[in-house]
């Protein structure tokens, strides 16, 4: 993930969104691919399906080059020094990532149950999940591109606000209208994933890998653990009511996004001393005397 951001140049949001899009598509077609592999070669030779992945790793090793100054900087700076001045925005980003991912996996996990309760088949639930995943992947591409033009904070804030009514609309309607709400909700909910990662890397450029793993690895992992409590809640108050709560939570993430800095340290340096001074900690009167 850090390499994806590094080699993307100025279009970091778009570059990371392409990386995540590839992973999302691979995750979506994985079940179909393994079924095809078993059909062609049998279960005992299904390990042949690993060959494309191994070839991809080989090609990355041969052709992907991370600038030497980035590698040198990550080795020189300690973790404490790298996060100096960025702890508050990184804590906000971590919280935003946890909330949004919790909503996403809650919907993905319980949407098939919700549809079965409405009289739909399990096959319909599977197709719905596939559409949700693909729409989310495409939304990530759009969100990453827009963040390069509009700014990371703007896209994180807008996507958090927009996905809430769209999710509720998906649950309250049926048929084609519900499908349209589903596609739009998935796109806006997942549209800021690459943006959050890009902003984390820009806040801590000397530790881009650590910043990415904090908001993506640890943040998404915490969201997965919290899903246990959501399952207990769904059993207590019903699945539809629990999903209504999950669909509303991105508003909290949007509120937290308001506190994110408008400019990263690197952008502040490019914008000039006035913006850079605004990002500096306030100096007490006793220190000025």
C-alpha cells in the first residue's frame, strides 16, 4: 500500500484507489476462479490457481522501484519522530476508518439475512453482495480521483454524509429502486477508503507503510472485532433495527472529519508560511515573554 502511494506521484488518491480496486475485484471473482480451477484440474490440483498470484509477485519484484530517498528517510526517522505533530489527525483518521468499515462489514454480513427475512432467496442475497462489492470498488476509484481535485477532507466528509440516506433508502425500498440505492450506497460508503489511506500517508510521509497499516490493517481489524457485539445487538433488537443503527454511524465519522486538517504538512509548505504557521501549535504567553 505504501508503494502504491509512493509511485503514484501527485495523484496519490487515484493511485491507491487503483490498487484497492484491483484487490476488491480479485476478492469478488475469487470464488468463481477457484470453482473454475477445481472443475478444470480437480480439487487435488487446485493449487494451480496460485500461479497468477506468484507471477504478479515476481513482476513486482522485477519492475517496481521505490525511490531511494523514501527508503532512506523511513530508515532514519524513528516512529515517534515520524508521527510528531500528526498524532491528533491520525487518531481521527483511525476512528473514521473503524466507524466506516464497521458499517460496511455489518451491512455485508447481515444484508443476506435481511433479504431472506423479506422472502428473498439465498441466491438473491449472493448476487446482491456481489453488486455491493463491485459498486464499492468502483466508488473507491471515483473517490480517489475526486480527492486529488477536491481535497481529501472534502471527499471523506461528503461520502460520510451521503452514504447514510442512501443506506436507509436501500433498506426501506425494494425492487429496482432498492438496487439503485444499494449501488449508490456502496459507492459512497467505500468511496473514501483509498482517500483515508492517502491522507494517512501524506500526514506521515516518512512512515507511509506504518500509517497505512494503522488505518487499514488495525482500523479494519478493530471493526471486525466490534462486529461480534453487533451480532449480539441484532439478536436482541432484530436485524432490521440493528442495520438502521449501523447505517447511521457514518454521520459520526463525518463529524470527526470536520476536525481533520485542511492541509497536510507538505501542502502547508507549498502553500506558503501563512498556512504553515496556522498548523503550528499555539505558543503560550509565558513562552513569548
